[in-house]
C-alpha cells in the first residue's frame, strides 16, 4: 500500500472518529437547551452521558467476542449506521425515556466503531509508526472538541437540540459513505474467545493500564460534563463566551494532538502518560482555586485540553505494546475503560453537583487524576514487571 493511500485512509478514519466524538460529547454543549425543552433539571439531562458511556463500555468487548471475526471495514460501516440511527432517534424522541433509549443505540454503534478505527489505524503502518498513526486517527476526536462541541452548542441554542441531533446523523452517514468509498482494507481481526478476555483481564499490569484509563476519564468527565454551567455560574460567562471557551479548549487539543505525534516518536508511552496526568491535575487546580475570572478559566482549560490529547493515544499505544497479538481485543477493552470512566465521571458530576454544587467538581477531578498517577507508578518499570508476573485471578 502506497504512502498516499495510507495517509488518505488514516484521514478517513480520523473523520469517523470526529463523527463518534461529536455524537458522544454533543450533549455537554446542549444541556440547557434539552433541559428547558423537556422541563427537567440539567443534572437529569447529564445522565445522557453515562447512558451512552455504559452502553459503549459493555458493548465494545461483547461485540468483539461475537462479531470480531467480521471484516474490520464491515464492522466500521455497521457501527456508523447504528450511530446515525441513534442520532435520528434522539432527534425525534418525544420523551426523556425514548431519548435515553436512542442514546443507548448511539452508544452501541460507537462501541463497534471506536476499537475498529484504532485497529485499522495500527494495522496500516509498521510497529514503530503505530503511535504516530494513532495520533493522526485520534485527531478526529480532537476536532470533535474544536468544532463538534462548539457547533453542537451553537446549533442547539440557535436551531434547537433536535436539529443538532439531526446534523449528527448526517455527519455519521457522510463518514460511512466516505469510508465505503476509500477504505479498501479487507482484513479480519483474529477471532476472540472468552479465554482471551480472561487472559487480558487476568494480567495485573494490563488491568492496571485499563484502570488508569478509567480514572483519567472519570477525572475528565466529572468536570467536563458540567463545564457549561461551571463557566456560566462560577466564572460569569455568557452563551457567546462559553462557545469561545469550548473553541479555545478544542484548539488547545489540536496543539496537544501535534505534541502527541512528536512525543510518540521520542518518549516511551508510560512517560507520556505520566506527564499528561500531571498536566491534567494542573488544569483542574486552576479551575478549582483560581479567582472567578473568565480569563482564569481559559488558563485552566488549555493545559487540561493538551493533557487529554497526549494521554489518550499514549494509553492506546501502551496497551497495544503490552499485548500486540490481541490488538483488537485490548483496544476494545481500552475503549470500554474510556467510556466506563466517562460513565463514572458523568454520574459523579450529577450527584456531586446535587450534593455540594459545581465548585466541588474540579476538586473531585484532581483526586481521581492523582489516583491515576499512582496507578501508573504501580504498573511501570521494575514494579510493573514484577506485578505482571502474577495473575489477578490466581
């Protein structure tokens, strides 16, 4: 396969990730619009995030178990189709219960798409370039923050939240059409057995790496789920300022993605993860302890965004390096861990806000990110090698 073909394929996969990221994160910018229309509290609407995430977390490994033998290209197209159907369901849902059901369908489609994109991306390049390929592919998730979330917020405010979900359905269909035209890969993943899942989850070091993903994403979404009301109520931002803040957050994420590409060629994955976690803690600390000025909120969002876009591809690289022979499965489990963390964070955001208010959220995020850093220390270097010799289910 030529370099041009590989580059084009990676860009298409990045667009698919953009569709997935926009579908998963769009609710964050539309909380107020949806809650006003349905007459529910924002903490209730925030549960749309864990509804999507829990479905993804349970669905990703299960789909690999029962449908992992299918061609990866077919899995990608099937997943994008389910995402589009779920978005249409959200757009026409007449009640909160049916809206939750449609988010579950969207999450099921995303559970097919995410590990398939990552597996396709790493299979297109040599081992030494896998970190770079993952960073290119993950640029789509970054751009979902740059464009998808701010545009979703604007669309929900100007045209209504139903129009927003309709636009997401169109985006998923466009991504599927381009993938059908341009992705020619006909490879099949290695068939997955229940024994393989036990082997991955029974390895203490691999399980520790997955725990880091859970904790880091829980830290992120504990605060990010409620970032719109935080900016409005704690930092005095209006609707236009919030849109600009989300845009700046996304642009900083682009810088983080570029940094991730540079780091992938020069740093071990665990070193990149450690630096990203410390930067994440700094970002949350600024949001929590800085004076309530809008400029200070922006200063907190920037390191936070950079950290996330270094952390996620570095975690994917680390998990593939641990078990390259089960690439599809470990990527699915890492994706599940990501959305377990999203579900935990979204749920904590709802409950912590109800109990202690918005100001408590960044402090909880700091604690979760600190636990992730401790887990990293326990699973790297000599200690990690010693632990890896044992089995959790001995």
